[in-house]
């Protein structure tokens, strides 16, 4: 990313919005925004194989493995406003398992791109399926979108839920039901 170019563009944007980019509070804003966008879009500069970093281990198991409540922060590609929420990721191993943190890192990698939630959900599921040859994968994302909350319809309590199910999670209703049951069971402290 060309920081100088992004800074110049942000400075121009401030002027177009009717602001004075030379006032004290805005003097360093173009540089701060450039650094923020570099971080918020860092997923474009990542490769799933590097993120996984060979943390795939042979394990003679075909149990369902679920990681719930992986927080995520992304930016809507339509308005470039944030959406945030949590991902629930499950898979049935077929002789290989991931190092646990790699699932969260894959979620972050794909979330740190301009996104729509539907694509984000599918990308995570596909990356897991492709990298460990899982028997099945299920991903559910629940997120709040500031483009719906701050502008447009201004609905403060709306939440979008998307799911992607591949392999046995798609083909076997019992497997899909088990995944949904485990994801939706009560969390600690909820009664």
C-alpha cells in the first residue's frame, strides 16, 4: 500500500467534506487513517498457507471439532463501514486437525478485507475444507453492520446470520443438526 498516496487522498477527502485538514485535530489524521486502512485490509496481503504455517497435524479421529464465538471485525465493501460479530466454526476431521489458533487466524485473514458477510462465511469454510481435507465443515457468522445502524434504515438491533456448510455438514442432516445444537447450547453464565 502506498502510504503517501493514501494520505493525500484522505487529505483531499477531508477538504471535500468541508473540513480543514490543517487544523490541530486533523493534522495527523491522514497518516493515522492510512495506517488504519493498512491494518484493516491486511488480509489481502496474507496467504492461507502462510497463516496456517504447517499447523496441520495427523490425528486418527473423525470427531466434530467446534470453535465458537471467534470475534471478528470487517468492513462492508458497499459503504466501507465496519461490521462486527462472531464466527462459529466446526469441522469433522478426516485424519488431520488444525492447531486451534489457526482457525481464528483464518477468520481474521478473510475478515481483514473489504467484504460481504456471505462471502466471508464461504471463504472461511472453503479454506478449512481445502487445507485439511475435512469430511465436512460448517461456519456460522452472526454480525451487526454499521451500514444498517448508522445510516440508511438505522436499525440498531438488527443482526445478520449467515452459514456455509460443506461436505457432510451439507449432505447429512444429522451432522448439520449436531453442529447447530452444539453451537446454540447455552454459554457460561446464561440461564
